[in-house]
């Protein structure tokens, strides 16, 4: 199966290894992977900040960048949720309305694509560690992704997954929310980290580096003995 990948702008700039690991995972699932080097951003940052005209321009380019592929996979449930939930509304009653609806249907977060489209739950991944899983709001509430990452992680050899308390509660990131309401966002992150630490886990795993990046700031500042891994990085281990 030929798959085009969308690498979010912050992953491209800050966590490129996760993008390469996603490719390794897709190839291990017998996919052929294509990358369009012209791709940039899905328009979510501008949209969330209230810059609708700017967001529309970026979104228009995004739609054109991914108009031809039949399947688009991303390591970010947040970006996929934006493509599905927001883009058709931005371009309602315009020439890009149907292309945006087409893109809505063919865009997938990595874990849901592996499990729900390919039917793949076991890749031969190996990681000797204890971890807990964080449900990002975008994955859980907008993309309805909950069981898929856990099913994949349950088949990682050597990995012990322990559920934390309040796993479905927001970590406090929320894009610009964490900038505009920093005390609230930090308090929410601290509570999330405390719940993770109580499990005795070495790692917090998630589908979204945006959440993990927010948690990482608190973890580094407070020197907490826990690390962060994206789901793609875990699944690529041992391949």
C-alpha cells in the first residue's frame, strides 16, 4: 500500500527522529512511503490563535500538497483532528470544500491507520521498560482513538504498560492555552506527571509530541525521574 506521510511542522523542526521512526514502522507494516518535501503546516497554530485569514492561506497550500495521495498518515492526532474537524468548515461553500472533505476522509493518525486500516497490531517491536500512556485530548475526543495505541503497545516485547489515574484528563497544553494561561497549564501538567510517577513508570508514551513537549518542560525543571516517548519511537524499537 502506498502511503503519503504528513510530518507536522514542530515534529519536523524539533523531533525529526519520530518522523523517521514512523517511516520505519510503516515499512515494517509492508507500506511504501512517499514524502512530499513541499509540505509545511496544516494551519492549526494560526487557526487556534485566531488568525483565520492566515490559517486559510496555509490550509489552502496544505490541501494542494495532499490532493493527489489516496492515504495520508501523520504522527500527530492533533493535526489529524484539525484536518478532519476544521478544514471543511474553513472552506465551506468554496472551491476547496470538496477537496477538504476528501482529505478529511483519507487522513489518519499512525496508530488508527495501523490497527483499523491495515489490521496490524504486532510489528516485532522490543523495548525493555515500564511505561504509562497519556491520552491526548485530540486523539481521544476528536479522533476517538483510545484502544489502538494500547493494543499496539501490548504487543511490544519487554514493555510493561501501567495505566495512570486520570489518564483521560488534559495535560494542560492546548496549543496557545499553555501560553495564555501558563499557571493553569503548568498546574495541569504537574498533576499529570504526579499521576504518571505514582505508577513507577520510566516513560510516558503518547501519540502527540505537543502534549509530551509540554510535560517535558515541567519534568526538566523539576528533575522528575521519568522520560517521554512518542508511540512511533516505541514501535520502531527493535525493528
